[in-house]
C-alpha cells in the first residue's frame, strides 16, 4: 500500500530506489552492571572504540578527493574534536568506574546528559550540533559492537517487474534510510550505490543537511518515523524538494516521478549555464547575489556558484567546539584572510560573533538558568560583555581588511547605547593596532536588522552605519514572538506575516531614501517564492547559501522589477499576503 512520510526538504532532487535500512545503534544497547574488577577492561573497550573511530575519520580526511566539498573537511574536524573532548571521555569513565555500567550503557548515558544541554539552546545552529554528538555516539557504539560504517555497498537487491520502469541496468537503484548520517559516512555515500537518503533526525542547518546540499544529494531529514515505517527493500521515492518520502509507490507514481527526475536533471543543466550570466532583470536592473558562508573554505563553493561576494561570514563557527579555548587574534586573522583571498578580490562581509547566552563557550563560569536564551546575553550583547574578546576579533577583522574589501557587520543591535559602545570599541581596536604599528584596512560598517526595535529606529541606525542587513530568521521570530525550536508553535512562524513584510519593506525603502546599502541574508533571500516580492520592494542585494544562487538568479532573469512594484505594494498592504504572493 502506498503511503507518504513528511520531513524537511534540505537538498533538491529526486531519488528512486530500494530501501536499505540502518537502524540507530542506541535502540538496542544492552544495559547491565559489571564486576568492579572488570571496570578497567570496560574503559579500555571504550578507548579502543574511540581510537578506531578517530583512525577511520583521519583516514577519510587523508583520502578526501580534490573535488570534495570544503564543508566536509571542517565537519570531520568537529567530530574529531568531540571524540577527543575531555568531558565526554571523563563522563563515560565515571559511569563505568563509579556506577559499574557496561561500556555501551555508559556511552549512551553520557550522550543523554550532553544532549539535554543542546536541547536547551536557543540558537538553531548550536542546537542542531547535538546531531554531531549523536553521530559520534553512534560510531562509538558501532565499533563497540564490531561494526563499521553504515554506508557500505550492500548486496545487490532483487529485481522485479517494477524494476523495468527504471531501466534495464543490472544494478537496482538504492536509497539509504538511516537514523542519522555522519560526515565521514557522507564521503563514502558519494562513492556508493545509493542515489539518495532520508534520516529520522536532523534540521535544515544540521551538518547532514549542509553536506547533502554541498554534494547535491537528494535528501530528506527529520522524517521522524521513517526507519520504523519503511521495511528493508521497500521501493521508496525521496523527493528532496518537497521533503516527502513515498513508500511502495504504484507503477503510475513511479513513472510520474521518473519523469520528474529526468526533468530535474535537465533543469540543473540549464541552471548551470547561468553561472557566468550577470544577474539582470528584464528591465535592466542589476542585482547582487552574495553567498552566506561558515568557514573560509566555503569560499570555493561561493565562487563556483557565481557569487559576487560574501554577504555573511558567520564568524562564530571559528569559536565553536574548542573545549572552552577561544581563537586568538592570529588564528582569527588567518581565517579571515583565507576568506578574503578565497573570494579573489570580491567583497567579504564578516559578522562579529553571534553566540547566545546558552552557549558561553565554556569560558566563563556562568551558572545562571536562562528561561529564554533568545532574550538573554547573545550576539552583540555577549561581545560587549567581554570587551577583551571583542577587541581581539575586531583587530583581526581590521587587519584582514588590508588584504581586500571587507565589510564589518554587527548582529542584534537594538539600542543606541549598544551602537555607541560598539563604535567606540572599533575605534579602540584601531588605536591598539596603531600603537603596535600593525597594518590594517578600512571597512564599511553595517548593522543587522533582527529585532523590531532596530526596524523601528532605521533613521537612527543609518546615522551610524554604511549599510544594513536584514536577518529575516530572527526578525520573524522576535516580531511574532515565536520560538522556532518549539514544535507546538512552529506553525506560526510565518515569513509572509503582514507585520514582518512591512518591517522588511520599510527597511529597504529607508535605506534607498538615504542612499545606503541594504541586503537580506536570512532564509528569505534564498527562497525563490520570495524573490519577485523582494525585487518589487526594491531589494537589489540577496545573500544566501551558494547552492541557492542559481535558482534565485533564474527568477531574477525572468522578472521585470518595475512592473513588480505595484503588485509588491498590494502584497504588503494585504491582510493575507500569502494569497497574493503567487498572483502578480
């Protein structure tokens, strides 16, 4: 019987094939107590498993092909750091030596203890780093059981009459249905027989999703019940664009999706031809398509995708998973220079660290309980609370500006006093560099518009800043009082809400009236359903994940921005903008 399972669409494309199931290793972990005289041997079992996983990941890193996505190497580093984290090791050792748990039970218990901390985090990227911890745990458990990577070329699947619908090849297409996928497995995935995958867990900013997009693998994540509902060898269609799995499809549905699959491949070929085409509307308006990046190595993908610069370098990625030690000035300077040089003369906008109160990077001894971290000490508030750390970052950014065009972007400002404090510290950083005789460059200063207070103080903000950047993800969350992480109210998170669209429209209009630059760097910028509305509102600078650039460019090339203006105003004035969004 045909049925569908819904998850999150994270990587475009359609995959059709037989299901190969990989269950979670935590599902059947044995729980038993060991004799006191056997604790040392049990600790050694865990160490041996950890060393084996470290060796495997190191080998994968060493053998990475030149065309491997740059994100992959960085994510493998994250897993190595987690494996070698002292808190993780000492925690597992505690459960074995003090509680006499067996090795598998100790590993899962320590995972659960850490996982609860991640669940309490407000920032979606940080919260989804729990997936990395889970993937490391899964790998440890597999080695404790004597198993290796779940991504191995499986035995040839059986052929039936339905197989003929997919061609006469000897190898039946296969899709992987797993609890989760680790970065090390992703590299092997590309070299395997699998055409796509779906996971029970994960989000749009999980490492699994990031790598799937960068490797252009059809994928659906967060399909919570997939591994329970799908049986080994079931026919499965993975619709990576709709975020849907279709299980046991009829011949008619198979034929329909086979056609969509071929159409998708042709569409990708057409989009690839647009890489070097200038982003101009039908009425000749030039549009700037920029890339959002997390690491300096991401610039390679940005250049390949045709980005004309980096609109958002999320610098907090340099601060994470370090066991409490923050990057010093030289390390940050080196990373920023690599990003600037990687963009080959194109501008790079570096956002100062955006870390929440829920994640003080293990550097401070803050033990307070934050009822709502989103409203606590995060982003610029966190930086202003630690001037030495902030000055270190500012000096590194200013020095990197000597190597190319750098813009400095400040997140989550909401008060004039915060603006003045920030500008004062920037001046202080310049003075420190002057005293050292260090070379640095000029930077354009920008502010993120992420809270309603900022959007309602545009004239004040534009007195101090050269440009503004709309962080639509947080702007929606704060405007609508919606916690994106709370599934009970997540359905109310609405980019098309009239209040949100009015704040976006007002920000764009005010920047234009004062001759200041404005861009959108949130998810809205990469959503092709929003492209024409933003063009009609006057936006001419979009910043997004590199894999979204060509699809957005296609929309721009087909649009007449002048004709879209009156329709865009109707959308903004409507009580229900979504009704008009697709009816220009």
